[in-house]
C-alpha cells in the first residue's frame, strides 16, 4: 500500500472565522471549554453493506474494501451506539470534574484521553505549568498573558477526517484531520448547570492576546509533533472512529448485525 502522510491542521480562529458562538451554544447548551469530536468520514465510498471480520480484526465495506479500526472493536461499538442516540461527543471540565456531551458514560475509558488532551491544551494555550505534564515539541515553554484583559475559553474541535483508499488492496486509512482551536470571550452570566456562555458584544472587537497567539502559533507550527503526544494522538483516533461511526450511521444501513459481531 502506498504510504500516506497524516495531515493535521491546527486552525486558530475567533468569531465569524469559525462556528458562531450562538451555534455552539445551540448544539452544546453552553460553550465547551474542552474537547469535542465532530464531523463524518470524507473519502469513503457509499456503504451498501458492512460487516466485521473478527479473524482479521477489520471492517469490510461492500464486500471487498476494508478498514482497520483505530481503537478496540468494543470501544468502537460503544461509540456507534452512542452516536445512534446523540450526535455529540466530547468532554469539558467544570471545577475539575468532567462533564460529557453525548451519551458516552463519564466512567468510560474513552473519556480519559479527551480529558488529558483538554488539560494539556489548556496548559499550552494559557501557559499553566501544572497542566504541562509532558515535554513539548522543541522544549517549548508556553507564554502567559499576565494581564489578561478579556476572559476566554478555548473550544477545541477534532474534525474534517479524510480517508484514502489504496488501489492495491482496497484498504482505507486516515489521510488527514483538522484540530480547530477557537478562543471565545466569556459573558459574566452562566448556564443553570454552571456552563460558560459567550459575550457576543465583546466578540465583535475581540483581539487575541499576544501570548495566546504565540502559543497557538506553536501548536500550528509543530502540529505533527503534537499529534505524537499520547493523549492527543489517542483523542485523534477516537475522533476518527467517531467520524467513521457517523458515516456508517448516516448510510441508513441496519447496524444490528455489525454491533453483534463487534461484541
């Protein structure tokens, strides 16, 4: 199979350049300051039939194309079941405790990499030493906005999963994805559950702090190295599985037999 480079783009966005804060609140009921997994698989053929080859540990699409799951089959089954109930999947931390978006259990091991990714990205973006539990690419030392004028949260989305099909063996592999980091100014008001809400008026003239821009710039410059960090790489794999799960779900095929084989 021809080697395929993994492409990762970290997009620095604010305001209208990314999802509008109102749209984010409508989908998540507040502004997640954590990590969410969005989007479906791009580049995979329309699914007419799907099965699981337990012996080879691969998904078989339309009787011949194959896809090696990036996570354990039982974990993928959990993701698919969750997506059949609720399209959302992600985590945010409120007072240090994880809050989940979607129907995955808060005690499930799938949540752990997303929680660790959220903490690590928080350490990088805001320069919080106690959250920097690993050596960063280039031994980077995140900068700190010492006199932050506007309180913000970082909303991180793993999305735009792209796939490549080898003409030689008809196997699909992930060819790329996108990590979008959006800084959103906060309103004083919160939701009843303590979630964050955006300040729409401040957003109109918001200018990112120099320290934040430098930290996000390093994430973008060293994007492939950051993906090699365990928790970020594992979160990307879970996001890949979720993107594939949405593709399966949206194909409108009966998933009962597949889920039975994935047990």
